[in-house]
C-alpha cells in the first residue's frame, strides 16, 4: 500500500511538472509575441436529395474533389424532401438551413455561406481562395458515443468581437447507404443527421480572446444513423446577417475502434466449446467484451484477444466483440457465426443426400446416392431420438416436438450431419 502511495505521489509530481512546462511555454510564446498558427477550415454545405436527377452528376465530380481536400474543408450535406417524395433522410434541421439560405432548387452548393460555382474548375478555385483567408476563430473539441447519446465538448476562441453570430453543431454520418432514391446513387457522403440544439443554432456575442464552451449530451436514437462508428461532428461560427463563416472544424473522434477479424469456430476437443478470436487494437483500449446473439458474456473486460464460450445445444450462434476505452464502449463488430454439430461430423453435399421436406411435418424422406449403414437423429439437447441400420428411405416424425434436429448418417465415405426443422403436424 505504501509503495502504491509513493507511485501515485510520483505520478502527481510528474503531471504537475508537465503542466508547469506547458504553462511556461505558452507564457513564453505570449511574451515573445509569437502567435499560434491557426488554420482555416472552409465550410462546405450542399443541399441535395437521392431523388434529385441533376444531383447525381454534380456529386460525381464534387465527391472526389472534396475527398482530395479534407485538409482544407469540412462538408455538410443536407438531404431535402424534394423533388417527388424527396430523400428518406430529410430532417427539419436541414429544412431550417434551406430556408436560411432561401434555397428553392437543388443541387445547391455553398462555400463559406456563399453560393458556390456548379462546375468543378471554378468550384476548386473558390475553395482554394477561401482556404487562404485567415480564420477569425479557433475551434477545438472532442466527441464520443455513450449508449444512445452523443457527448460533445468543444471550445471556441473568437479573434474578433461583436454580436449577431451563431454557433452551429452538426452531426454527420460519413457514408450512408439506406437513403437510396430514384437518381441512381447508392452511396452518400457527409450526410447531416442532426443539429444541436437544432438547425437554428445558438446565438452568441463574441469577445476576442474569451473562450466559449460548447457542450451537448443528446440522444441520437431517433436519427437515421446507420453506424455509430461512422460519425463526424462539425462546429462552425456564422454571422447571422452576412452569412460569413468565421471558421469551422471537425471535432476529434474519441470513440474506440470497432474490433475486426472476429472469428468463431467450434473446438475439436469438445462438442459445446466455441473459440472466438479477434485482431488486437493498438492504443488506449482498456479491454474487450464478447456478445453471443446480443447477450453480454463477460462482466469484466478482457485484455486478451481470444475467448472460449461453452454452449448447451446443437444450434447456430453468432458472436460480436466490442472495445472499451476510458470514455465509452465501441459498436459491436460484424458477427461471426458458427453452427455447432457433433465433432467428427460434416455436412453431406446436397447432390449426395437429400432430406425432404425441410421443414418436415410428417414423414422425412431420405434420398441418398450412397448406401447408408446407419441413420441417427439427435435433438437440440444432444439426445438420440431415432436410430436405424436398415438404410431407411423415410423416418416418421409424428412423435417429435417442433424444433431443430440433426440427422447423422453413416456411409462408406464418412459420417455426415444435416440440420432439419420440425413443424407442428
């Protein structure tokens, strides 16, 4: 215990020393008159829709252009509710921004609050000119997803003073697929999902050098978000009347990465043991959590990248893995599923054995290209409920309860297993 106290005390001294060094560096920079280098991030806004025919050809050249300039700009795309039925991801927040700019038709691009050219050459020229202008505010911050909420903490330091400005906080999904409409597009980028507090923003009076904290902890369950691991948060400051943008920023994402390369396999040493493996995540990950069919398996975080689960039935199981850092838990990984069968069994190719009908509700017929030396049927508990060594062509199932069964057949080429379902007679 004394050693632990000494270590904690030593750590506190180290942190205090680091803090003092940072303060000294900042004071030295201030006294020398050396300004911090602030970066202008250009605000790109685009009103569009998956039902807008001319939007598709514009996005063909605009999307790669913006992707090549991520160091210069942040992008927000507002899905509109026209033409026809409009984009399924339309929101009232987007409509508020449409009314603010008096947008009557789409596609309609804006750069720094001003209407932008609709050809690639002039658009790129306008973007580069805007990026060369010194910013009038510094914006920093972080965000992460906590359960059904998003937590946002940002800080804005204006370099000018005055009233008539608004702070806007925008939640985007980087890539969406489920808002397909009638214009032929299948992927959509930087799609606006929600604005905080809403599309009207929050009015502020700026005092040069006086920091403005921005914090939200808001629910996102009602949004159109497809993957919580694919979000971005944009913050910008805009003059209400002139629409000039002082600066914009994409906040730092502190969500832990979603685990990848998850595999679940049945162990050869036991019928009901499943090995789960996944790729290690470098960095500040505290541990991992395993889920079987959506149910958490471990109460304490795992620090290894493997786990063995014991199940009770011959059934299909799907496993996912999450990573946890000091702030939150990641989304669940893509599932890896395994069908548990008795060890030493394998599925007979359909051309070699046909069991029909499946599902069955009366007689189960067997049509085999190979002689069957024995046929056995097991229920989900692994209990033998039928056995025959007479090469049967049909099996009566009237006495079976509805559920899943496994038919085990013995041939000269090996032992095979096939799953069937029993319905009510």
